[in-house]
DNA sequence: CGAGGATTTGATGTGTATCAAACGCGGTGG
DNA sequence: CCACCGCGTTTGATACACATCAAATCCTCG
């Protein structure tokens, strides 16, 4: 029985759990081992199974339909998970930021293209190694199950966005979610860095590039955000954005 | 550490797995135990932890925000999982049909209202019992993890629908998915029973009732389906529907 | 400095929501 | 048994939000 995998599973650790543990042997970053709240024995086993990988901007880590062989933790940069339909329609299923866990799903093949947004560093685990670890440490599976459940909840949340929110509301929601993730990854504060171009945001939110652009300027005009650069957003009025999104 | 839960986890068994095992002691239906491909010991433990529950049409099984205490397997009838936003926008996150597993999520509280669509029968498991079983049989967690992964995959699939398909395509997708689920549950054939009213379909697909109605008549006009009754759909041209959805 | 691509801004069209009304059907009471 | 009522569904007319098409601007990099 093969070890059950994820696509875009976010295993970002809660900050408090990170404190007592050292970084990964390979990538010098506190990653999966930290997140899963494992014993030191388990952590060492995980870190030993890992190896480092660096991707150039735009590099392709996996293609839709390809056999899955590894799972990854992003340690620097960012990935996008892209789904293309037969007639060329594109959807960005999600983005993986530092601390996120990527590359697994219920299927034997990748469900998404996985591409590096900038120069990106990963910590890689072989599927077979993960399976062994899962058998060796049942606890690990329990932790991963919790994570999967969280991921499911957030997937339902995003469905609500796509189904029932207008473009501006989706944009506000997106910015707040991204801000929360950057905060969890240790970069709090109102200043956001968007690692992806507008087209990816559009395909993530089910909009067009033009609409994304218009929504951003609308939010700026309302004084909710500032746009100091193409890839930077400062959140000026968090409350205002939250009101919009909840609306 | 509390046992990790799901919302709308579908544990419908693959037909071949169901054969060698008997029905649940309580509800006479092959449910979770069958799905998870467990040992007989595990199955008995699960079934012993279960109890039967019957809901009248429209009955509320859980409310958004309520503390979670049980998980359920639907054995007859159907449930809808509904999410309401502050300003009254409504989304149906999913439907649970016989064989589906429901009521868990990463959170301590229910994320959705759960309501019976018709008279509905459930098999109920206490969360504490599930936690004990998970500790006792690590295998169970592995199986549930697999299921969670599958559920995540299908969630991504539905996001693609919501983000990038037009109403008719979503409708075709919905009908095919429903047909596949009824087939898995042992009712194959082109004749579909919709356990839910149009409004629920609309809120599931991010549309209005009017649009749902128009899409159905459009599919009928094209000769892809027949509508022998408000709650019945016959699939006349499966290929045609698949072409639409894939488009 | 110039070229190419990404982003923004502008003008127009269309698909779906919205508003409104008719229809069908099941249940109830006469 | 039939007439009536209420609700869900279907059908129709209209409005508008966002997509589409087109062009200007900005930014990056050679």
C-alpha cells in the first residue's frame, strides 16, 4: 500500500513549536520536521531522508500527469501549482511559500504542473522514504492527517470565494491570506511581497489580468492598500480589507 | 492531542472491497469499516463504537460553529453541507450520499451547517471513540489520510469548475460527478435521482436558481439529458456531457 | 538607449444576475 | 372529486459586472 500523498499541503510550523528544535541538516531551515511536532528521533530520520534542490526562475519541478517520486518543502522562493485544461484554460491551484509542503496527492501522478516563481530552494524527500517513515512513526501520519484536514478546510474556504465573492472581495481575501502566511513564516508587518505576476493571481482567483489590475487600483483608491512597486503591496487598512472580504 | 477530523470526507468503498465483509452491526449497511480496508478486528471495533441515528427531512444535524462531537456515515437519504456568510450569501460546500463520511474537519467546531435533504439515516461515531481507534489501529489513520488526499484532489477539481467553467459546463460536470457517486454506491445506470432542490444545486455551483434551470433545459434541448421529473435526470449522452465538461 | 514583455488604462460586448411573471405540482379543505 | 393555495420551478425581459479587445505606459534587461 503506497504512502498517501498531498498536493500543496501547507505544513508551515506554528512559531512556538519551532523554538526548541534545530534546522534541517540539509537546507538549514526548520521545515517539515518542525511542523509535525515530532520527537527528535523522528526529526533526525526525516532530515536524513532529505536532500537539497535548487530551481532557477521558471524551472519546472513537475508536470501534470508525471509519475510522482518526491515530496518537497519549500525553503526559499516560491512555487505555483498550475492546472491546464484541454482547451487551454488555466488555473493556479495554489502557491507554495517557504515552509509549505508540496508535491503529494491521492493519485499516483502529479495533478498540477509545479513551477518555480523565482529562484527557489527545496528540501526533497523520496516517496519511498516517506512511506517507510510513516510506517516507522505512526504519529507522523496522524500529524499529516491533521494537516490534510486543515488544508481541506481552507480549500472549502476558497471555494466560497470563487463561488460567491466579487473580484474586489476575492482580491482582499487573497491579500489577507497571503499576509497571514508570510506572517506565519516569520515576516509579519503590513508590507507584502507578491512572488507571482498578475496573470498567476488572475488564474488563481478565476479572473482576468485586467480585472486583477483594476481591483488593485480600486483598493488603492479606497486607501486600503498602497502599491509601492509591481510586486509589493502595503496593507494600510487591514480592518477595511477584512470587512470587504467578510461582507 | 485530539483526533483530526474532516468535513465532508467521502469514504464510499470501492465495490470490490465491499464483497468479503459483512454489514455494520447497527445500521445493516457496509460503511466506514468497509471503506477503509481494515482487518476484521478493526471493523468490529468500529462497528461496536457506532450507533444509529435517523433524521427527518430538513432536520439539522449540526450548526456552523457548534462543537464537534461525532462523525457520521450516511446510510440512507442525503445531507447537505451549507456555509453561510455574514451578509447571507450561501454556499453548499457539498452533499453527502449513502456511503459518505461526514462531520469532521481540522477545527474543533463545525465549519458547515449539516442538514438532512430527505429522511436520512446515519451511523454515528463519537470523536473520542474514533481517537481511541486511531491510536489502537495506526493503519486506520493511514487510510483516512489517503481519503483526505483524495478529497483534496477533488476539491481542487471543483475549484477549477468554479473558477473557469461556464454554468452549462458546471452543470454537466455536476451531473457526471453525481452519476459516478451513485454508481459507486451501487446504483449505476443513466437514471439519476437528485436528492436536492434547485436552490442547493445553484449554491453548490455558484449560480442562481434561474441559471440552473436554464442550463438543465439547455442540456435537454441539446439531447444530452432527459428530465422525467423535477428530481430525476436521465443521462442520454454521457460522451456529450464529458466533452462539454472537459471543453 | 532601445526592445520586449508585463501592467495599467480605456472602450465595448456579452453572459449571467436580477427582477418579474407564469407554470406545475402536491397538499388541504370544501 | 375538485377547487384552491403555496411553494418550487421554469420562462421571459432587462441591467450590469466582468470579459474581451485595443492601446498606452511602465519596467527590465540587453
